[in-house]
C-alpha cells in the first residue's frame, strides 16, 4: 500500500509542477530541459521506490500510475472544468498583428517562437500578417493568417 500512496503522491506532484511550469512540447525542449527531465525521472524513481527495488513494487507503481492517468481521463470527460484545470486552455499570443506581451510572458515564450511557427506553418515574414497566433494546450502554436484584401 505504501507503493501506491507514493506513486499517487508523485503523480499528482509532477502533474502540478508540469502544469505550472508552462507548456512546452518535446520538439520545443532545449538541452537544459532534457537534463531537467532526466534528473526529475531519477529523483521520481527513488522517491516512489524508496528502499524497495522489487519487481512486485515496480509493477504496483506502474499499475497505479496508469490507472490514475486513465481515471483522470474519465474525470476530464465527465467534468470539463477538470480538463481546463489539468490541461489548461489555449492562449492567444497575437491578435490582428499585435503581440500580447502578458500572454507571452505567462507562457514563457519569446516573439521569435511565434515568428518561427508563423514562418514554418504559413510562410509569414511579419507579425502584421498574423490574424491570430494561439498557444494550444498541446504546446503547439497555431497560426491564422490575415486574409489579403483585394
């Protein structure tokens, strides 16, 4: 039972920490981010296993983590507000060619991150060509190009 409680405590702790740290996908990870992930995984393993490195304990922890994840997916389906709390909501970064500095700061993104997405998705060269840039809950930036008049 100790392994189950440790597993649940670590699962929810990591969920909160990852949620608070911002939305970055693996494609957006820097070398420093990768080092942090590796250190966290090692620390997490030690915290969950304690002194018990048995296969039985490992299996119990794996089942606990997967069951919790599956359970949360059902909670998010039944209670949409939970999905907003756990996964977050999309954030508008650019509206009609104007950066939302507060949104960028909150998402820990730079203007160059938005422009990189704009160039790769739509071939956009200037922020003035962007109708909306939206940071999705997945961590991807969606670009909606302004319609050319004429």
